């Protein structure tokens, strides 16, 4: 069976709460959904989120990459030869990981639909529920404490606290959240590259000395500063998780070689899709690095793929898959749902997506 068409859909949806990190503030999800259609009329879906400050990807850029190059190259090719199509995809264009991830996931989704199985089954897993943390957007200590209490009441047992906007006040922010939720909730920190190495060591040692029981600290320093990341890792007891520092295999090899981090966050939009993500997870496991599967701000399409990967491959720590939970409403029909602190995968074939509601954008003639 061959690929008949590759289509793109621009989606936009509001968040119920502003999402604030050391890198950006957003009140919407702006994303591109790619649809790969076979000659039987079946469709597979994948997603390329717009995250200027992390991946550099935009909706317009990803769309042009898919419409101008990847789509025409795939049209007419054998849809059932999944490994070959995904390998060709990775060679078609340099960079553009988000666009490649969207097409890679759409090809996997289509393959699972053609076999009549959920995507997690295609990936070799059986679990249909994936625990997730929930993010506390960056803010003042009193607001973070209130948000932490609210999320705990909603059933979340793992809180990801965004820090890095103000190193001088970050210790008090962590202290306020720990005081608000007590000892039964896990707290992890994400500085989103917001600290210098010296600030990172100072803040993390303060957290350790105060006995605030932080699970790990994610990307404390700039993504390019692997020496700084290694310097921090060597001087604190709390595990350090590399996120923006690891896009693909070469990045992972450098982190391993320099012993720069204890853990890695694998995200589809950073590495280019499910096929390269599986390689990263295998490489991390082979070298004793801890893992989580994370996401950008995405809809049920991208989160469904990431959750299927986490369910099939497993991680050493609870996944970071709350992004679609932040949506006030979704332009995607079908797919996953949230049940407290769990992502529940659909029993329907593939990702279980039935349709998407495209935002009509006037394109230049």
C-alpha cells in the first residue's frame, strides 16, 4: 500500500493557565499536525510544535519543510515499509527535527492503524496508562505554593517546579512549595538553562542543606555549556537531568563522554521522532543514565505518541507528559485522556485521533 498524500494542518488552542518558564511565557499552543494518507484512505497523524526558544521550530517553517520537501518525497512510496521510510526521512533534511518528528509519528500512527492496534502495541508495549508529573509555572513563592496545593488536591504526586528566572529567590520558592505539599509529594526542578554554573551549585547546595528533598534538577545551565553542566553535576548530590543539551545521538554521546549529567529527557520534537527516540533511550540505558520522556507544549497528537513510547519502553522516573492537560479546549478529536495524574491511551488503533480542527491562516498567494 502506498502513501497517497501528506497534508498539513495549523492548529492553535488556548491554555487554561499561562505557561511560564525561564525561556518564555505562552498562553496558547501553536502547532502543526501532519497527516499521512494511504491509498485506502487511512490517515496517520503527527505533530510539530512551535517552540522558538528551545528547538527554533516554527509552524511556518515546519509546514514548508513538510510541504516543500518531505511530503513530495514520500508520496507514492510503500507505506508498509516503516523502517525504510523513517530512515529516509531522517536523511532528507538537516535539522528540522520537529517537522521530521511529525512525519515519523504520522508514519507510525498509520502503520498501527493499518494493523488495527494501538500505537503502544506497535512499539512493543501493553500498558495503557502512563503516570505523569504536572508543571508549576514560574512565579512568586506564594503563588507557587498555592498552585502546588491545588495540583496535589487534583491527585498529582509529582510536581515539576519551573525555576531559573531569579536565582536569588529560587531556594525560597522551593521551600514554599515543599512546605505547602509536605513530604508525600515528589518535587523536581527545571531551570530551563536559567542559571550560571556557580548559581546552580549555590542554589542546589542550599536545597540540599535545607533538606527539601528534590528528585532532580533539569537543565540548570545553558545547553551549549557541557563543561558547566559537568562542573555542576560533579559538585552536587541531587541528580542532574540534561534536556536542551541533548537533541540527538551526538549530543548524548558528548554528555556520556564528559559525564555531564545523570539523566536525560528524551523528547520527540527535539530528536526527530519515535525511531531516533528509541535509539536515545537504548543508549542511555546502556550507559547507566536515568531517563524520562517529555514533551513541548503539544496537543493530544504529540503527547499520545510520547506516552506510547514511555509505555512501551519504560523510564527510570515518572514521565513529563502534562502538556495537553493545559489546554482549555482541544482542536483534536479522539486520542488520549487524563485521569488524575495518568495519561490514558486509547484502545482505538494508532493514536486514536479521529479529526483535527485546522485554524484557517491566510497564506500569501
